[in-house]
């Protein structure tokens, strides 16, 4: 008998019930008891869905009020001293303090947040000093298991593995070696497993996603040590879960660990399938991740059944499980809540609940024979066939245009050194030009009008009038501040990807397709289902309106192809690269339209470029190649006198400087205020030769930095970048800040630039 399983489910609720409850608790609108009871209701509902779908053992402990890595830190007492010292009365408040910090107390800064592998989910980074005395401080896993049992569900606790937990954290002290930390951590895990076994659990799922990354021998050794010990702690069947990529060099090692079963992601890592069948030791069970937990397309059920049959032939049915490729945390919950999707497209999609049904159908075909689910398999084949043939997916013109791309389409006519004087002649900018990244504060009023427009509460004309007013205001403020290159403020955009998606063919949008990004924050990624084409100019009208209000240069503002790709659900019927190039061609046309309208400075934001990097280093260069090519394809059509800017944030750039240089943007603005310009080291010398604006104003904080502080940062920057190539700008867009913060901060920014210009024209004396 082959067993269906699920590795984890979304927590946020099909209608974001958890988000609403958590935020209400933060705003003191509901009590802790009310929050916990809502959370309990959500868990119960989600368990019942999974159980009704036919999943015999539902995952428990996969739920979280904020983040499961934080939960693990909290469970094993990895609580940094700055939080302990708060002596908060309630545990819940301690938990949320670690997640969010405490307003007005800079000393109790929240844990850092970073991306969970290559997903758009962010986890909180545990901190280790090396002096930790890990212990089972609380046992939320036991609570969750008991709760499931009390509701009548057989459950399998889902636990973040000790090695991944440690490797995902950061050591505050160099001597906090992972090996030493592991020795101290394992007793807590052993005790945890004992409590679960005592309570009646038969199996646990231990996630070690680091197995899908490149590991050193020592790190693999840590996994051996950890699993050797915890496998002896209690009579539990351990399912070791890996996901997001093939295990490559870690595959054999993972299969040899003393566990009952190993889960492999066969959607992202089909290449490891044959190897796994060959290398699996005699008694090991393989759990096959056959249904994509990262995307929203229907699985090819027949193909999945065939793959699983191959595995059963080798290992026997009892040693095979079938599940999603990874936890269903990363997909929306329920397609049946979508009432506005085109029926043709809806027929191709599958969200969390639908994916569970797919998993059960595959297992039934294996256990009872394909005839038992003939109708399901046939309907599935028909949906896939329709999608393959659909005219809304395929546009012959797009294919022709892609094939006609020439090498010269990727390169500007002249090199940067020759372009720069032409741009300078066109723009006449002073030394150390000042600019901003694009958006300005999105006021309450603006949000209100946007919501009214969405409900049809105001006409398009009325809404436009409101946007005109906002843009005018933003421009007058920038003129008063004395900025050199202006922006229109992006008031007409709800979101930097959705705005363009709505204006392009090949995209569709869901009503409730929410996915957790971090804590209570969710995103609703657009769905790219077909060939991408532009219906017409997307930004030219607003750019023109803005430019007509001022004699200063107005930047055209666009989102880059890689970022649109990265923040959408992308079609799985062609390589990501092809979709990215289609986007690039549409943006190329937009850029040329902006240029024809008279735009001299065009910024193409690529904040997500780095996060598209695959988990294995060996796959990185292929990705970077096409990602950079897509940017170049979008931008290289302009005249040499037109200045192309790009912007990046949220990331370390050191390891991709050469790719950033290869993008050949005339100017790049980078997030760097928090790192005190340290990152510029990587851009110094010959590695990066174009203009660069390292952010001098940390827009993630409500703090208004003084002009002296920004001047200091600029002076530091001059150690790496000569003044003639240096721009002065904030770290990122200003839309999350208020005008009360932004106006003085930008005043200080302009003052800092002017002071430095003066110092330099006086001979640079005080610089040394
Ligand atoms: N132009 C965008 C803005 O200013 C850039 C946002 C981003 O980098 N995430 O809002
Ligand atoms: Zn940014």
C-alpha cells in the first residue's frame, strides 16, 4: 500500500483569517485568548480538509502564529538576552517581541528576517552566541499533536531539523561553531521526540532543507551525528524531508541516514529519481514529491502515476509515499474561492486543497489500479491538453519575435565611457546628482481613493484627477527640496508587479490567491499563464503628465523582467528564461515609447534579481546569464544619450557584482545604508565601472538621519567610487514612510550632497 502524505499546509487561512486576528491582537483589539482560539479554529478546519481529502496522517506543528523558525528558537530557548531582559509577563508578547521588536525601543531590535531558501517566504534568523543552553523551554509540538488528537485526527508532527535550524541562524560570535552548538541542541530534540512518542505519535517529519544546498563534508557529518542520536531517542518512524532542489552530492548521504523514510522533491529535482531508486538502502521508504508545492498548475497525474509505478517496481508499494514537492505553505489554499477567473484558465489551476486531491488520486491509482480513478485521470488529461492547445496561451507572433532576436539586440551602440558624455550633455547634471528610487509616501487618502475606485465608488476620471493631484504634489516637493533627477512618485501603482501585469496580455489575477510572505504579511502573486504581449504604452501618459510639470529631468519608472518573473506564479510549460525574455521584449517596447515621448532617464528596477539564484552554486551562472540578458534585451534598444538606471535591494551583492556590471546600466542605486557602505568594497576598482548610487538613507526605519551622518556615508563611499561616478539617493522607494519622515530626511540628503560638492570643489581638504 502506497500512502499519501502532506508535508505542511498554509497557515494564514483561505481568507487571511489568521492575518486579521494577529493584527487585531497587535492593535489590542482582541485578547490573547481570542487570538489563540481563532488560531485553533483555523488549525481544526485545515486538518479536517486534509483528512477529508484522504490524507491519513495530517501534519501537526506546521502551523505558526508568525514563523516556524522563530517557533523552533522559542521552543529550544534560543532567546537572545535582549528579549529575556524585557521580563515580559506574557509568553506571547515575548514571542512577538522577537518577531517585531518593540516600538520605540531600538535596544530590542527584532530578529533579522531573510528569505527561506529561494522562496518568497521570510523566516526570522535565530541568533547564537555560543553560550546557549538549549533546552525544551516550551513544547508547542506536543501541544499541537495533542490538539490534533483531541479533535480526532491522527497526526505526524513536522519539526524543523536541528542542523537546518543551526545553519539557518547566525553566530554572533565567531567561536560559536555549529558542531558545538549541535551538541548542546540535541538533548532538547531528543526530549522533544520522547514526549511525542509518549503521547502516542507513531512518526515524525523532520525537515532538513539544507540538504538541497551545497554542503561541506563537516556539515554532512553533523547530519549523521544528529540523526544517529535522535533516531535512538524514541520509537518513532522518522520521515526526513528535503525540498526545493535535487540533493546532488548530498543524495547518497541523505539516503544512508538512520531514518525510516526520505522525502525528495521530484518537481524541482527529477534528475535525482533514478539515483535515489538505485541508492536507497533495503529498508528505506521513499516519499515522492510529485505535486508542485511551489506553483499553482494542475499536476500531470498520469505522468506522476507512471513515475511512482517505476519506484514501486524497484522498491515495492509499501516503501513508497506520495506527496507534494514541499509544504503547501507556498501556494494559496482553495481554488474554489475564485469566482472571477476565466473558466478556461481556472480549469488549469490547482491550489492547496486541490493539490491534496491530486495526491490522493495518484495514490488510489497506485493502490486500486488506474480504473478506480479513471474519470479523474481523464479529466486531468483533458485539462492539460486544452492548456497545451489554448489560443490564449500561445501567440505565434511572440514566438516569431523571440526567434528573431539578434545578438546586437543585447548591446548598447556605444560603451559606457562613450555614452556618459552624451548623457551628460543631454542632462547637464551637477557632480553627485541627487535622486530618489521612485515611490513617495502612499498616504491614507491615496489608499482610500484606490479602494473606492476598486469598488467602483468613484469614476475613472475622478480617480485620475486624484492621481494628478498626488503627482503634482510630489513634484513640487522635490523641486523645493532641490533634488536633481525627479520621479513622479508611483501614486497610480498599487504594486510594482501587479500594475504592469494588469496592462500586459498573458497575466491573470486571483481574488484570494494569498501566500504568506512574512508574519501577517501576504502577497497575491499574479499568474502568468500565456505568451506576454503589451496592449499599448503602460506608463507614457503618466510620465508625460509628470514631465510637463517640471523642467528638471523626470525618470521613467519600470519594473524589470526578472523581478516580474520572480514575484509571479510562472507558467511551467516553458523554461523560465523564455517567459523572462517575453517580458523583456514587452518592456523594451515600453522603454522605446518613453524615449520617443522625450524621456531621457529610464529606471528599470530589478530588486529580485539576486533572489532568483538557484540553491546550488553550479546552477547559478546559467541563471545569471539569462537574467542579465533579459535586462539587456529590455534596455539596449535606447539611444546612447538616454540614461538607463537600475535599482536593487534586499540583498548581498558581493557574489554577483560581475553580473550586475554585465547588465551595463548607466547608473545603479543599491541598498547599502545599513551595511555602512561595506558592500562597496565589491564594487571598487575595475570590477564595476558605471555610475553608482549607494543608499545613504535607510528607508526601512522611521528614523530621520542627519545630514552629517549621510555626509559620512558619502565620504566612505568615495573611498571606493570616484566622485564623478557617485550618485546620492535613499536605499529604496519611500512608499512605506510618512511625509513627516521623508521631507526632513531628503532635505538632509540634499544638504549632504551639496556640502560634499563644496568640499570637493575646495580641493577636497577635509576629506583626508
Ligand atoms: N521603484 C520602486 C519604488 O520606489 C522600487 C521598489 C523596490 O525596489 N522594491 O517603490
Ligand atoms: Zn528597493
